[in-house]
C-alpha cells in the first residue's frame, strides 16, 4: 500500500513539473561593454563573473515573466568612434545597428559606464531603446539591482512595451527595483515569448 501511494505521489509531482520539451529556446543577448566598466575590475575573471551575474539575474526575472531565459553571447569591449565623456544615443544606436547586421541577435545591448546624455530628449538617462527593434543602451549602476532593472526595462521596449503608469512595473518610467513587468507582461510575452 505504501509503495502504491509513493508511486502515486511521484506521478503527481512529475505531472506538475513542465516537461523539458516545453522549455522555449533562450533569447540571446549580445553585449558590448564600455571599457570604463571593464576597468572597474582587477581581473578579467572578476569582470566576466560580474557581467554574467547581471544577465543571470535578469534572466531569472525574464524567464518568470516571459517564459524564456536570456543568455549572453559575444562580449565585446568597445565604444563608438568619437565617444567622449558621455554617450549620444543617435551615434551609439547607429553603431549598434551596424553590429546587429553583422551578428543577428534578438537583443544587442550596449552597457555603458558614463552618462547617457540624450534619448532624443536632453537629460541624463538610465537607458534608451528602440521600440520593437533589437538594440538598446543600458547605463550601469553599481547597485546591481538597478542595472538589472535598466536592462529589463529596455528589453521591454524592444519587445513592444511602452511605459506603465504603475510604479511596481519594470516599465514604470523611473526605476523602482521592480521584479515584474506588471500590466505590460502580456505584450512582452506576445512579442518575445514565442
Ligand atoms: Zn523607458
């Protein structure tokens, strides 16, 4: 009798775990990194571990919300030509779009460690993305939760979401350490979850 109830228990447990075949392929995030960010770290290993940590944290949230994991691809350290103290999104976007042509990928992220001084509207921004396009600029924050949120916010724009009016959404126009896309989850899942 005990054996039967154990078997039943395992059947029930396994029936409730989504099968591996249901897992959607991951979304590749190609990343270009500002040399100033790399220079914060004493060794290449520390630097790489930190970048992977950012993507892994973002991936956990993205997977829970959208059903797909994020995996980093080519990690390139570089800057658009003539970049000075701050980044102008127009020249950086053109630079990223050209990279995207050569290395097609759902997301191309430029992770910067200097002011982002234009997102069409002058000001200092934590990120810029082209709606429904594949590239974005994300400002690094030494508070890693904000970097993760900035990244997820810009990917949300790439996946067709505009700003949410709710403060607890990642798509609120100011970072609030949110862990859900909230009312914007549906559109992001429709665009990037398939
Ligand atoms: Zn935004």
